[in-house]
């Protein structure tokens, strides 16, 4: 297996000429006149049809095709095009939605009839796919993690802040759970007192080893027909997105096991939990961390993977509370999502319960009750994929004002998540310089 260089991408972005190329993003391919965000964006009324394209239609992207097909009539949608470097996937999903199949996403973005794109490519492509889509005037539903690096997250946040007519939703479905929103109201009202710490976990136990997805053995860059894969495009080495390595089906089909393309547990699983807790504790804007440390290792699934099968991260925040995230891919028992305050504790599945020494303080904020249940989610409040996509669609049309996970919350989560990866890999505690937007060693 080719040895990975974990700093290749960052080194690339820090070189002068490469940084200029990355800043231009679309300079490497011709763009038709009038396809900038300002020129291509058309104003949508509440009932106007929204035309979707899909960039990346593997398991997650294909799932989104299924969801939007189901929502097509009820939400007045059209599915116009799909793109994937694996020809079999592109052709199959294009046939399902009756749209055009592309091998190069840049060709899809040239279609001015497309209003919005769903990006479900490997992590190392998220930033470039999203930035190019924004430049082409498309709304973006971007699967988590938002980006692969902290620097990319900051740049994407800056781009959205400066682009008034583009909607970007990060695919963290749990941020739409009505229980999180009600718990945030409890916290803002002081019902559980000062929040001290919170916990969440995301555990699995697959006997085959996590992320060991099925490998299509005939497929690859040497194959013809539907088995063809554009390996060079997938790597993105031309754009400095990953090192150039020979065809490796393990890397293509099981990319989440390797640092060059993924952050493993942190970016695939912790991101879901952290964004949910930040939305609950801090509100829709989230908050950047103060200090991050993490530990773990490859304790069981020793199959050549880079990423750990067990990971724990501790994230301190300027608001004087700590979030603890734990995960193992070799034991699926996990503690509940809870937020601990001085006056009481919130269980995000059920509700808030008073601490006995501060029962009076808790009751003063809860109408005399010692326990306050959280409302059970109803239709459109479940925090699932359909609700999250519906929220994205409604914000595009102006029916809703607030995204469940917009770029501010997405960036806040991404910074802490990526810092947890770096802290694990560098074996040191890291701090966030909020003034200069950069990671630095503690002390």
C-alpha cells in the first residue's frame, strides 16, 4: 500500500503559486460567460421548481437521489443531472432520475438550468466541489464534514458571508431535531444553570471492520464500459487535494480508513454529534473551541487503516464548558447525549431533571416542576435526511429563514473536529487562535 503523506495538501496550499491557483479555484477550466454566482442565480418564488444536480452518487449520494425522488412532487423538484467518476454509479443514478450523467462535475456546473447541487464526494473534495458550485451560482447541500481542513472551512465561510444569494446547508440531520431547539431554549432561560460539560458518543461494532465496504473487483481505471473509474480525477492530485498514488481499490471503495481522504471517526461520526451539541448549547451560530485534546488508537481493526478504531476527544469552549466525545468501532454500547448544568441535567432523548441541591433554582425556572420533558418530534421535526433537505429547499424559496446547519455552525464544528484529528495525530493539545483563525500548540 502506498505510504501516505499527511501534510502534502497543506504544504501545497502554502506554496505561493499553488495558493494563487487555489484562490482562483475555477481557473483550471473554461467557464462560459455569465456563469458567476451573481449572473447565474435566478430568484425563486415559493412555488417555483428547483432543479437539482448531484456530485458524487455512491451510497450517500445515491441515498440523496432516492430522497429527492420521493420529494419530487410534494416539493416541486426536478433532478436533472448526476456526476460520478465511477461510470456505473453515474449511469445507474442518471437512469433513475431521468437526467444527464457526467464524469466531470465541472460540466454539470455549466448547466445554468441547475439551481442546486448535492455534494456527497469523499471528504477531500468537499471544499473544491462546494466553492466551484458557489462560483457557478448554485445552492449547495454539502455532506459532512464541511471540509477536509480548517483552512478550507474558514475560506468557505468567508465565501458564503460574501455571497448573499447562495444557500449552503451542511448535511448534519440531527441539528434539525426539535428537541435540540427546545433544549437550547431551556439553556438560554437558565433552567439548568451554567452548562459545565456535555457528552455524546457514536459507536459501532462491525465484525468485518468499520468502513470495509464491498470492493467491485472488475472496476478501475484500466476497465472499460461501466467498470471504468477516473482514478486521477478521484484523487484530485491535479488540484493538490491528495497525493498521486497508483490505483488502489482499498482507497477508492474504503476511503474513510485513510487520512489522505478522510478524518475517520472524527469527520464521519463525531461531526454529527458535535454539531448537534453546539446547536443545542450555543445556538444556530455554534462557537469555536478554546482547546482540544484527543486520544485513542487502532486497537482491534489492524487491517492497514490509518485512522483509529477508538477515539475520545475533549473540547473546551470559551463559554466555560467542555464537550466530551467518545467512539469505538469495536463496541456499540454508548452513553446517552447529555448536557450537565449546575442546576440540572438535560437528556436529549427525554428532558431535563433537577439536581437535588439546586431543586429550588431549577423549579424557579420551570414552573415548580422538578422534571421537564422535551417534546416528541412530529412530522418535519425528526431531524432526519428528508427534514434536513426540506429545510434547505424552504430556505432557498424563502419559506424559512434559518438553516438547521448553515456555514457558521458548520465551520465551528469543523474547526473542533479537525483539531481533534490533529491533536490525535500530533499527540499534543491544541488551541484555537480566534483572532487569526488558526490552530496552534497549547502553551
